[in-house]
C-alpha cells in the first residue's frame, strides 16, 4: 500500500487525533494492561495502513513510562513518526489543567513535554493537547509563548461561540493579548461513533462533514486513545472483531474521495476559516459533571435528549457547569489546588536561590489533573491518585524547604491566613518532619497531616457526598460490551455499593470534637444513629500561636453549648521540630450551673490507601483487625495502625482510658466500568467519659506518633 500524494484543495480531508494518557501515580499493572490491550495493537494496526496519517498525543508520564517499560512500543512509534505517518503533539508535561496553574507553570509544563518529544522523536512539537479540552481565553498568550501553534478543542466550544455546525470543517484562529493560535473543532458526533458506531455509518458521517465547497473541508476527530482497547468491551470490538481494521480499510477504499492528514500538514496547507473567540468551557459532558448533584442529573438527562435528536437547535445555548466548579463541588480538590499554588510559589522562591530542577518536576507531577475532579472516571475518588498528588507536592515542598532554610534540620514555620481561599482562616504548621493544616473557621479541624521526608500524607480522606448518578444506582444493571459509549450506561459492579451511599454532615477531617449523651449506646454512636449534643464542626475558634525555639504551640478556644451544656473547649497542638508526631491536649471547662455528664469524642479520619491486606491492620484493639473492619473497643489507653505498604506505624496513646469506635469510610463512585465501592480511609472516634461539676474542668492528652517498620 503506497502513501497518499499531496491533496489538492478540492479533496476532502479526515483529521484523526488520538490522545493517550495515564495519570501520575497509576499502578504499573494498569499501564501494562493498557499497553497490551490498546497502545500496542493500535499502532500495529496503523502500521499495516501506511497511507493513513494521523496525530497522536502521549502525556509525559505515559511517554516516559513507555520508554522505560515498553521500548517496543516506543520503537514502533518512532518508526511511524520518522516515515511521516504520525505527528506527535505536545501539551502539559503531566497533563495538568493549564487554566488552573500559575502562568510560570503553564509555560513550564508545555516546554517540558515539548523537550521530551524532541528528545524521543527528534523535533519539537508545534501542536498541543489541552487536558480535558478545558479552555479559557487567557491561555492564548502562554501557549503561543511556549511555541504552540495549533490544538484541538470540541465543536461545542465553537457552537457556543455562535458558529453554525456546517462551518466546523476546518481550522480557525483565535487571539488575545497580541498572540494567536489555531484551533481545530473536534466533532462530538465522531466521538460517539468512533469506535462504537457501525463503520459504514461512521464513514457516511465523514462524507457529510466534508461535503462543503470550501478549501480542504475536513472531518475532525480528537478523543481518547484508551477507547481503543482499555474501555470495557473495546479490546474485543476494536481488535478481535476488527472495528479499527475495517475503519482503516474503509478510509483507504475512499482515498480518491478524501485523504488523511496530520494536524501539522493541514495547518500548513489549509487557510484558516476565520477568527473565532471561544468562551470558557470544555466538552459538553464536563458541564454535567461540574454541576451540583441535582442539577447534574437534570443536565445529564438534557444531554441524552440532545444525543437522541431532541431540541438540537438549543444545544449552543446550553452551558452547564465549567471546570473551576469542581473546586466548589469538592473541598478536597480546592484544598489540594490551593496547596499546589502555595508550593509553586515556594519552588519559584527556592529556584531564585539556586535550587535544582527536581523540586519543579515534583510540582509538575502534582499538577496532573485527574486528582482534582470527578466525572465518568474515578479521578478524585481514587485515593492512590490523591496520594500521588500529595506525595509529589510534599517532595517539591521538601526540596524547596532545604534551600529556603539553608539546610537546617531543626526549624519551625507557621503561615496564617485564608490559605484555601474559602473566606475563613487557616494555619499551616511546618517542621522538617511534619506538616499540619488547621482550619480555625471549622472548629480547628485538621485536613492535612503530612510527613514530607517520607512523601506520606495521612489526612486526605474523601468526604461521602451525593453525586448526580446516585439516584440511578438502584435501577442499574447490565454490562458494558463496547458497543456504546460509557457516557450512556451505569453498571452496578457490586450490590454492596449501595451500602456506601451515606452522606457526611461535614468534611472528613481530624481533630474534630463532639459531646454525646451518657446514655447513648456506643454501637449507635458508631453507626451515626444518634446525633451529638454539640460539636465543633463549622464553628470559629480563637487562635493563639506561640513559637519557642524548636516548638510550635497552637491553642484554640471555642464554646460548646446545648440544653444543659455550657462548656468552653481549649484544644492545643504541640509540635516539635524533628518529631514525626504531635501532642494534643484538651481542656473542657464547665461554665454553666449544672454538672455535665456524657462522652467527649475526639474524631480522626486517616487514610492508609486500602482497607484490606495483611500489611494494613489495627493492633491493640482487642485483636488485630483489618482496616475495613468496624468495631468498638470499650477500654483502651493506646493502639496503633500498621501500614506496611508505606512502611509506617501510626500510634495513638492517651493519659486516660477511652472507648475506640472505628469504621471504614467508603464511597460509591463512577468509573469507566461501572459504579464501585472505594475505600477512602478510616474514621476513629476516641470517647472519653466526662463528669464536670459547675466551674470545674477536665483535661485529656493524646499523643500521635509515627514510626518506621520493616517492609
């Protein structure tokens, strides 16, 4: 089969762009399966059709993984690129949402992947892929400055800008701030047909899209390469049943009617259709996922109506949410994002003082988009991806701290202000060994407990919340066979998922307190079947910070009141430089006229990544138990949690007896293969019996410490 000759302007054009990505922190076996089921067979199929040209994108983490682990795939990719059959485009190195980054990191991410592409393939890319096709108009200048000349978005961006569907058959130019780039409108219809529709139907759609009498009328496809073997059922449909082979055969059979080109070839030959000014948005499905649950469900119904052909004329006027809404929808995403911005500033400050590039690469890895949102894939709900983001953030921060603190090993640092930009006050406590993020406006709760030298964070337990698809779970059934898009089906992978549909009253955090009645049974408290008399969540604390030599003392005061209860709570954190642990001291003061009796609860939510396996367990709770277990231990003074995977043991010790209530925090979340139950962490409630006469007080001390253990 010979390669196609240069196409005259009258010949219709098919532009195919396949985006391949694996998130930073994904498991090696997942990447190996994707390589075996999708990346290699796709290229092997393409190799048999040298006359078909297309554009490929590989995110930096995947590209370097292939170089290290699957050199056979990289060799084949280099061969296809060297003979001009494929164009490799760039983008952000670790697939960040560029719009969410500081300007310096936007430029740095794009330049880093461009350099990797040059290293592997011998030339710098001129095109780019924007993660999740998230567009904001101020991206024009940094993209242009980084050497990007063109990239695909979705046709939806163009429809929202007022263009007619028939006009979306070529490349457009957009500009801002004196810079310009070219933009390709990828077809939503082709996204749903390829590779799920009938091949002949797909080819007829391409014929219709390229029927205008204009220079180089083009049908444009730009979507995930994982649809070709990774998505459930597609290994069978795409390769075993031959969808991709038949598609390429159909394209070649029509070579007298239209030709294939890379984006670069098309941009060099075809004139721009004109200027366009695109609004802030992504592909239309993102508008559903970024909305609050009720609105998301309604918007999802509307999208299904559109796909069925209803109200199509209204589609350009429908927005839904946009990507930044995830920072409101998921407080965990917002806190990670704001910590990332803060660490980016530290990395930049350290660079000005001579820091090497390692810290910046860790920062870029922490900006990988997957842990910042949730849609049809697990994303934010996958705690190993959140762990990877925090691990790399901590490594970037530690590398910067070594420079900023001039190599000292016993320093302390406190930062006070609205650190997560939610309108309330936070306090960041830092030593070389420990980082704590305290929310003074939320009862003094802690959401981050991190050990920077280990790259371990214990605090990111995801809150259980309602999602737009939860209402449909009880009706779910069937299986995904690759014959339709995963956007159109919900599969209940395991009936036990239904047990994980609880909704938490406040964000999962540690250093939370509550008062329960004396007569409340422990089992009912464990199951949240009774409500506390009063709690610290959502309350403002009065904060005092003292730094003395290698020690930080954070004191917080707030009232706890209910009928018959008038208490003042003093909660103190003590942190010593160099210690992998901290001391908690509570003092309850009875300001009322009645004796207060009951149970004082100190709640801690910690993440050990998995609830099962012999390397993760409780010790000292009566008998060793898996982290997935629920239970009550009536009398304790200490216990520990073993995390053999991360080679640490977390120990809790008190000066008074307490009852320990423990249960796993599990969520029901959507993935590409269905709805699944995911372990997010453990909830630990330490209940101390209290009896405080008027004017009197009681004190309780708790020591948290971390120790290394043998693997």
